C-alpha cells in the first residue's frame, strides 16, 4: 500500500520516566486512556449505587451488606439518587466518550501528532480527576452525600443541613466538585475545538472528517458554551450557602420552626441557569455515541455513511436546538405558560434531526454486507435504544402531556434509555471498536457477545417497565412505595426491575473481566483488523508516540470509501492517493 | 509548574507542527477561551437582570467614583500593551520593555484601585450580603479582577523573559495572545461598568 | 446472529407495545376533571403516532439487519438520497410540530385561561413533609401570614397573624376537600423548599415554589377520595409526603367546613 507522505520532520521522542510517561503525560493517547479508566471506575461506582437503590426499592425493609446490617434509610436512598445521577452524568457520560475516545482518536483521525495544547490536555484530565475525588469524598463528610438529586434545586440545596442530612458539608463538596469539573471540561472543550480547526492534516477538509470527529467537535462547542454557565450558577449557589447572599433563596422560609435568614431570591433562576447547561449536557452525552455508531455501522456494513452531509447538518442542528429547549424541564415550575409553549415547539423540532439520524443509520446498513462483530452489535443496539428512548420524548416535550407525566418514572425510563443506556452502548461500541488500536490486542469475541445479549435484553427489561409505572403515575425519587396507596400494586414491578438490574449489572463484571483478560491474553491485533478506512487504522496497533512515526499524513479521500465500484478491495484508506 | 512544562506551555509543540500552526492554535485557543469567559459573565448578567426585577429588596448601589479612575487606568494599560506589541514587532527592545513595565504597573494599579473600592464600600457598611445589588457588585468586580490577575501573571512571565533579553519577534505570539486577552478584559470591564451603571 | 438479532428487536418491540396498551392494566386512573377527556384523547393520539413510528422504525431496523447480513457479496455503494431524506425530514417535522399544536388546548385551558370568577379559592401549602389546605372562611379573605409565627407546636403552622381580622375565620386542614362540580382555584405556596401538587385523576401538576404563588384551577366531577403525592424532591420524607383531595357533595362539603371550623 502506498501511503501519501509529505516531507518527514524528525521523529519526536517519547519521554522515558514513569511519571512523565504514564501519570503526568502530555501524550493525548495516554490522557485518553486515563479519561477512559476514570470513566470505567466511575461507571462501576455509579452502577454500584444504582444496585443499592434497586435493592431498597424492591425490598424496602431488607438489610444489605455495607450498611452495618441495618435497613437503608430514606436519606441514604436519596444520597444514592444524587450521587448516581451526578457521577453518571458528569464522570461517565461526559468523560468517556469525549475525554476518553475523543482525546485518543481525534488527533489521529485528523492526522495530527497531538492535541493543540498538550499541557492543557493533561491539566484538564487531572482537574477532572480531582473533581471526582472531591465528589466521592462527599460520602464521607458529616451528614453524608447530598440528598437533593443531581439537579440540586434550591432552596433544598441552598439553606444547609437544616433542609436534610447531606445538605450541609456534603452539598458544599458537591458544588465544589462540579465547579472543578466545569474548569476541566472547559479546558478540554477549548482544546478539542482548536485541534479540530487548526491541526488537520493536509487534505483533511472539514467535510472529509469522519463522523466521530464531527461529533467531538460539536460536543466540544456545546461544552464550551454550557459549562461556563454551570460554573457561574454553582458560584452563586455556593455564595448563598456560605456567604449568606440571596440569589436563589426567597425570604420568609421556615424550616423546623426556624426562620431562614435570606430574602428575595428566586429558586426558578437556578433552574433556568442549571437547565441552560443541563439540556446541552444531554447532547454532550449522546452525540459522541451517535458519531461512534455512524462510524461503526458504515465500517461493518461495508458502505459509506448514508447522507453524510445531512448527518453533519443534523448534528449541528441538534447542537444548536439543544441550547433553545432548556425550558421543557420546567413546564410545571411556575414559569410563564406562554414561554412553555415556545419551548415545546422548539423541543419537538429536535425530533427532526433525530429522525434524520435514525433514518440515515438504517440507510447506512441498507444494501450492505453486515458483519456481526461485537462493535457492530452494540452499534445496532444503540440505534434500537435511541429509537425507543427518543420517542417517549415526544410525550414529555408537550407541556399538555407533561402535566401528568412530569417527575414520574416515565421520565426516568425515557432519559435512561436515550441518554443513559444508548450513550453507554455507544461507549461499549467504541471500546470494542478501538480496543485493538489502543491496546494492540483483540477483545474476546465470545465474552463480548454474551455481554451484549444480556445487557441489551437486560436494559430493556429494566427501563421499559418504568414507562408503564410512569403512566400509572409513580413519582420519581421515592425511597419506597409505602407512603402512597396507589403505588402498592406496582411493587411487583419494582421487584422484577431489580432482578433484571442485578442480572444486567452482573454482566458488566464480565465486560470488565473481558477487558482485563484481553489486555493480557488477547490475540495480537493487526494494524487494521476491521478493514476500516480512517487514519487511525493506517498506523501500528498500538500507535507510536508521535502517532504517524515521523510521517506526515496527507489525505486524499473522504472517510467512507467502502465498496466503491471499480476498486479491487471493498475499502480504500483515506491517505491512499487517487489513481 | 516545572520549567520544562512552562516551556512547552509557552512555546507550544511547535517542533511537532507544520510551520505557522503553533501560532494559529494559540490565537484560536485564546478566542475560544474568551467565548467561554463570555458565557460565564453572560450567566451572571442574566442572573443580575432577573434578580434585580424580583422582590422589593433591591437597592440601587451608587458606584464609588474611584471606579472611573480605575477605568481610565485600565484603558491606559490597553494602550501601553498595544505599544509594547508594536515595539516588539519593530524590534525596539528598549521601548518594548518600557511599555511593558508601564502595562504591568497600570494593571497592578487597577487591581489595587479595585481593592481600595472594596475597602471604601466595606467602610461604608456595604458588604457582599448587604443587598442583592451589592452582592452582584462584589461578584462581578471580583470575577473580573480574578481574570485580570491571570492576565497580569502572563504579563509578569513576559516581563521576566524580556528582562532576560529573551523576548524577541519569535515570541510575539505569546505577547499577541496576552494582548488579545488583556484588551478583552478591558472591554469586559467597560461592559460591567455599563451594566452596573445603567441597569440599577 | 442476524436472525437472532432481528427476532430479538421484533420481540422487544411487540412486548413493549403490548404493555403500553390500556389493557395491560398499567394505565392512567379514570379522570375526574374537565381536562381529563381532552388529556386522555391527546395522550392516546400521541401514543398511537409514536407507537406507529416505534413499530416501523424498529421493524425496519430488524429487517435491514436480517436482509443485509453479510453473505459474501459486495455491498451497494449508496451515498444517500437527498430527495428521500428531505421528504422524511419534512414529514417528521410536520408530525411532531402538529402534535404539539393538537394538544396545546389542554395547556391553554389549564394555565393560560384564568379560573372562573366564582371559583372557590383554596391555598395549598407545602412544607417538609406535610400539606396544609387553607380555606378563607365565610369572609372570603385569607388572613396575612407571618413567617415568624409559623409554629406547628402552638397550632399555627401557617403563621396566620392573629392581628389580622381576615385571618380569624381561616380554616387550616391537612386534607383538601372540595365540592363536586364546582370550580376551584388552588393557590400553591411553600414554607420551605419546592414541593409539587399533583392529583393523577385531575391530570394536572404544578410546583409549589417558596416565594411564588402558582395557581391551578379545576372542577372535580366525581365524588371520592384521591391521593395528592408530593412530586418534587423535597428532602428525606419526600416519599411519604401525601395528602388527599376529598371531593364531596355540596351538602357534605358545607357540613365538613362547619365541622372542621368547630374543632
């Protein structure tokens, strides 16, 4: 194969010391793996918390290990709710697909030797790491972790421990952790955008970038615009709590017969600031999964991505609309009913780019020669889950229907399927797809397939029934069903979901084992085991320190030259010159 | 930060990039940082506007006159920094250093002036929690001061390089990018002043 | 593998749809308010439309996966079909947006139209973790509330000012009773954190936000006892914060007011 090569500068030498090589590394590949490992740790913590939530929901009076043989209190349950949501949203969904895979593969896919700002890159990882440590420490301070859920609505989150255990020091830790996380996310976003704009190899025009690069770029833009707002909101909240200002706390609050010394603030203001960040955050979580899916569907259908231009526009459209719909989280908060109607039309408009994407994913497979490798299975699973989870949004985006469904399990089922599980399937797919490149070993196919099947069926068994519970009217964030009569008949379904969750969580241990086993004993991966066309497959597995081994890649083609008529093979690499 | 890291931070990874790219990414990166900073202050602004329209506890804060002097000092520092940049490009090392020192002194002077404004307000019994308007005053001015402190740190680094005679046209990217940041902080300050002055 | 995957997707689709039907037993309770009929109709319309899209999309996925499983040939080289994509996009946009407009009337009636002038006004107060309903009494005026006086321990949980004559006949109850077929306006207030007032059978829901007075109005058409669970996380007792909406005949309602006032 004759790769296009421009004049080669000298080869950049890798650092040799342990600390510079593995810990405070400036190499985007090491940083990518660090992010990926952080997210892997976080996802098992977050999943462990959800396991305990499920145990309590199914068997409220049960006694479980690690709780001193006592029953789990309702405040402990709510602490789990808060921490599960926070850890999953920030340290898994935001961290793995962007910080992990994006860091590792964005520079390689655009033909760069590294990110634009290697030092910032290292800083953003370590800042994120510190944020994670602070978040975990919230469990161990007096009063434990906060109980106000990941949305942290004031006044519950703003008046201190009097509002409940965990709302004291635990809540402070939570805000500080989120603030630190915002800084790391902003540094990362800046780096991603600059890298995409300025570091592309010769010939790599924007419209020749793989879909994955596009989503990392759009996600970074969302992050750059959203995290500053969350940081600002967090500072205001922290000042309300510690300095005694009244940004979010109204006057005349009485808790436990004590008058709270604040006046005139607006709890709704927090909701606006939070959701202005929070809704784009949903797309920060799901867009990278969409990109990985688009990529993988094309590779294993042996076909170009269907409607590449429309896909790019849909991504940008979702990104733009993502900033205009935050109010749909607040239909019943007391905001203006007219505003709600505007938000609702904009929200349902987001269905349009989502519909384009679904249509084009099926279009990508249509007429293909599908290879059912493990990454492909997860990508197909992603499409199915995205359809299922996305459509229930049509209910929730309408204020009329939200009048009944708001804050029920219907919402829990909806967002877990679409931004939780679908996004995680994107990560599974990404892990399976890039593992050979990252570690130079193939993952075990049998274990992967068992894991896929149990997880795919398992997540449907967990989250579909939540929609039915929501239609009955089951409120979210209830520690058990004892307090409300109409919930009693739903207890059996809680037990069913908990069993499904236990099996599904068990399967994740297999995934973890597969990763460790494959790293050590997996068969050696070739440079291009999937016969894919993008630049990361033109270099050794794992890649050398400077990615292209002193070569400067030149790109001659689009990213999806599969089964092109007149070519001998059914794929042509991006850096293969035109004949 | 160990020196080697500062080095890499300041010079970029120029040896791994095609010529001109390092210079371009630093400009792009700075503009992106300014977008992020803008969002941060836009969030405060929207909170300010919403909060000022709520409740009956909002008492307009009369701006201490010293602020206008500070504003002039900051504007002057932007001028001197631009003179620094021009002198650097023209290879006039001495003029460059002189303008640079003037900028550092003016920048520090602004921060000191802000500190005096806070002291005066505190002496008059106006603190962070006295009134929502004073909360926002301290919040906006302190956030701005913190950002400006970052700019001052960069200027300090440049000064050290300049005094060691290591500042030449080759390092103009660093000076240019810092200048963009500094001018932006200048504009941001004008914006904050107008907000506090006009929207009371 | 292709067949298995296609069957699994089809099976999940059919099973999911089966339980989404009213006959599964997982359904909304019968409605008792003027919004109910329109709500249930629009809910059903949305369910049918999303159900059809859900079915078609999942089956298309299953079919594609099975039909185009690799059999050793060469894949077709298709870059896209702009015409088809535009048709699909416009169709999706039209369906989704018209759905919003079709259902908007419920929202308008519940939130934009004001309550009838003769509606009975009831304040519903949330606090960690109980509800208090306040009736204005014969004078039709709510007394002033003073945060400093809000003490359950002395029997004045809402801090009604004894100096204010309008508050003398105010009635504070742990449940909300309303007469059947009479318009009611609920004024939602909170003493501490955000709570949420919701009655499934009324098909309405609204946050009780401290510092705000959010309003709702409804006319209950069925005598009975309905639960009011708190629907916004408010602290550790959130799951047990519940009151009742008691819809009574007019005579029973008046008697209830008299009996309660005596106590």
